[in-house]
């Protein structure tokens, strides 16, 4: 097969988002099976137009300031030139224009959801301002969302969990196939002789991840014998978060912010940790969940448990409130036997459901069936 894999950015530099990691894993897997893969990036960096990454090529459509029409034309040109058998898209914002190009060229298009917002009307309100540019930008975001939501009816849809597939089917009559996210398992080589007393939080620092709640947790449990480690790149509200981090590190010796790290380094720290805490607002299926489970870390999540996996498989707690989050974390700290039992179940669940070797084969079969139609 000749496959285009599309995301807004590539998993490089200081930006490593969940959608980019999943698309990278897919590109790497398909290329390893001797499929011809081109990874297409919307937002180009510098003057680079194409480069080789491992066993596949990366093509950049252009710099972000070139505008929608210019990028769409470049996408049309590269599709026309290389004639892919299928285009896999993992970016909702530009789905409407990419799927339109694919329709013109009669290329099967597959969209993979990244967030619960992909399955519902625009979740934000248009922000009206005396600054006309800001008002137009807000209105444009809402318009793009509406067009991409409509475009789901004209593409083949894969969802990152079963809940999203049900929403699309019941609400919009859009058929969708759920395939869970995957992550590489590096625990065997990172596994320590004895885990350390560490509670860990790992995500990019931005408002919807609610990192301030983990900092509050570290302060509320500062008198335990556990360290509270925070990992992630600062992405928005940077001054607020940096000031809060600095103040907390100065007053709480058991709290430490380690900055952003590649997934491999995060895995090394998770391998040493006993508990993983997630404070993110509902999204889809965080890669950090999967990393924690592979590394035998029971998960305490505040607001979101994808498909009730944590609850049903007894690999942590879905707290539902900050007060309960504190209680659940304290309980696991004070009950090591329960923590150990959950850690073993977490890894067994991850091995069964989130290995790339298993899930990427599902993508491959899905693509082959579409191409044969």
C-alpha cells in the first residue's frame, strides 16, 4: 500500500502531542511492513520541504503563515504527484479541506478521532472583541469545526475509544470503528529492582490538563514519605504555571517539576514510580494512561476514565472530585499491597490491549479492506 499519514505537526522538537505520537507509531509500523509511507505535515518548519525519518518520508506543506488555500493547493499537488492509495488524517481542524481534496482525486480518506470534541458541536463560544482580528479568528475556528464535523459523514472514521464510536453512531448516524491507542513497552529494560515512593504526573502543561490540581495534591500530601514529580512542556498560561511551580518547589521539598521530556525518558521515570495521577479534563484516550499501565503504575484519574477501563479492570480509581482524589491517593500510599495488586493488573491489561504490534495490525487490515473496495 501507498499511504499518506497526516497531522498538523510532527513529533519533534518541544512539541510532542498524543495525536502525533500515534501517527508516528502507525507510519513506522506500516513502513516496517514494506508499505510506502509519506508523513504529511501541515505546519512546515524553516525551509525544509521533505526529509527522511527512519523508514518513511516526511513532507511539509508549508509554513503556517501561508494560509489555508496555499496549504490545500500544496496538498492537492503532492497527492496528484504521488497518488496514494489512502490518506489517513489525524487532525480535526483541517479535515474538511483535506477530505475535499481526497474526494476530488478519488482517494479513500480515513479520519482518526483525537478528542471528544471531534464528536460534538463546537464546545466554545465565539469571543467577540473590539479587536476585529480576534473576533474573526474565534468565528473562523467555530466555522472550521462545523465543516469538519460535517466532513465526518464523507470519510471512513476510526475512534480512539468505544464511547466516541457510540456517540457518532447514535447522534449523527456515522459508522465508526474503535481502535485503542498504543505505546511502546520499554518496561522490561527500565524496570528497577524496587520501585520508589513516587507519585507522578505527566502531560503538557496547559489549562485543560489542570496541572495546578496536582500541585495542590502535592501540597495536601506533603507530609507523606512520597515525592510528587511533574513532567511536561509549558504550552499555555506559562507565567502562571511557572510562578506556581517556583513557589511550590520553594516551600515543598517533596514536589519537583522536571520540565518536558521525550516519551522514552517519561517511561524511565514511570518505571520507578508507584502511582500515576491524571487531572486532565475529558478528552479521548491519553497516551500517559497507557504508559503508566505498561510501567505498573495504578492510575488515579480526576474527571475521565476512557470506556471505564480503570474502574472495570481495577487498575486505579476514577475519583470524580478533588477531595476524593486526595483520599484515593492517600489510600494507595498507605496501602502498598493494594497498590501492588493494581500495578500487576495494569500491566497485564496494557499488554493485552495497547501493544503497537497488535493494534497497528488492525489499522493495516482496515486500510487494506478500504483499498480493495
